[in-house]
C-alpha cells in the first residue's frame, strides 16, 4: 500500500496535478483501479499490475490523459512478437533513461526546508532508504519513523504544557527551527 501511495502521489506531483493539500483529482479511482489490478494480477499469476516510477517517463514527455498509456500498451503488444530479440538487451541498458528521470524528479528536493532539521532529516532518510532497500515503502517507513522520533520532544512538551505541569521549556535544542544559526536565550524550564 505504501508503494502505491508513494508512487501515485509522486507521479501526480511530478505532473503538477496536486493541489495545495497534496490531493489530486480522481485519486479515489486511481487507488481503486490499482487495487483491482493487483488483485486480478495475483489471481491470474502474472507480475504485479501496479503503478511504477517508470511512468514518470511518459509524464516527462507530456502524457497526461491516458493516451500515453494506451500507446505504450500497443507498443508492448507489438514487442510481444519480438520477445526473443528484446530479451537479449541487457538490463543495464535501460539504466540511463531512469537516471535522467530520477534527476528530473529531484526538482521536488528544492521544496524541502533544509534549514529546519526536523524536515531535512526525515526527507534525507527517505531519499537514502529508497535506493538502498529497493523499496519506496521502506523509504517512507524510514522517513515517517524519523519524523515521529524528531517530533516526540515537541509533542511531549505541548502535552506537558497542556496538563499544566510545565510552563515553558528551554528552546535551545538543535532541532528548533528558530534556533538554527541563531543565538537565543530560550525560556528556562519551570516546573509547577
């Protein structure tokens, strides 16, 4: 599920379909068609029928409506008859186009606020975990886990303040956004 979610949202963002909340039109149908395809593929014993990151090559070339997918399906049908010839192409031969697509997808990295360590560290962990584990899901799990760990301090502080146990916490820790590169005399810890 995380693979599908990560791939669909990254492709929608890459195509410019996402709104300010990160949602995109027709996302329900995209997830449903992906889920139905996965179930049908597993029942028929075929390889996974799901959204792949390689779809970004079609998006890069301007595909938006699904006509690109139908054109590629036609080419796959034609290639079916040339399978013995095409199987002689080594797998490393398709690497350069995927590297170029990866470079194009790095545009989203510019939107990360690298000065805020609570955003930068989970983003970095996510980016590093995906290629090292060969899984989008494991990359997302690593990034989300890191995000939760880094925000536990803030959530604990807010909870203690809400309970009236602590009136203020010292804000001189590295992860605090306002203190990155600045010298502030944060508030002292005051226990009630």
